[in-house]
C-alpha cells in the first residue's frame, strides 16, 4: 500500500473520531429543551455527519489516489468544508453576541481615565 493511501486512512480515522465527539456531545447535551439547546444539538449532529462524510471521502480517496476524481468526491468534500465553515461562522457570531452585553454593561465610570495620574 502506498504512503499516501496509508496517510489518507489515518486521516479518515481522525475525521471519524472527531465525528464521534460531536455525535456524543449532541446526544449527551444537557440544558433541557430550550430552543437554543435544540439548535445546538442539531448543529452537533450536522457536524458529526459532515465529519463522518469527510472520513468516508478520505477512504475513497485512498482507493482512487485523487481527491478530485471521481467528480462527486470533490463535490462531497466541498459540501463538507462548507458545513465546517458555516459552523465556524455561527460559532464566531455566538461569541460576539455573548460578548456584546458585557461591553454594554461598562459605563464611563468603569473605564479608567488614562490621563489621570
């Protein structure tokens, strides 16, 4: 077996492990049945599916030797990367949304005057 095929199989194992982490985080997510918790669970399951599909694509790539052949392999990898980017953007937006109330709570009196001795 070629070195690149072995590397693809190890890479696939990594994607499957990450997929399992997201899946179990979604299954065992605490927090009740709020809309935010349901949305987070859906996001975890979507990421688990995308990472598993990315792992499958690496197994197929280890057999074909190319990530762009057959054409649908490239389409599958592209779809997975788009899901990863979407999740990253949503994560960043959530961080900014949580940071905004903290910044709004600061008043002028809370901020130290740098010109004062």
